[in-house]
């Protein structure tokens, strides 16, 4: 799988919109939780947080 880069813009309130293609591919909906990971090289990764099933 090749790397795909999507450019996004932060709002003045620090919000960012995840592109629709990415949301659909990963099943992200309003209220989905995400985690930011900073790698040793300084890259910023955004990962979905698994929801807990009861």
C-alpha cells in the first residue's frame, strides 16, 4: 500500500476536518475518538481509538 497524503486546514478554534474518503474508509463518524502519536522522527500520526463494546 502506498502512502496517501491529504492536506487539511485547522480552523481558528483548532478544529480540522478529516476528508470524507478517509472517514468512509475507516468508518469514522461524529463522536469517533482519535489519538495523536508523535514518532521519534517528529511525524504526527492520527489513529482511531477502538470503541469499547459492552
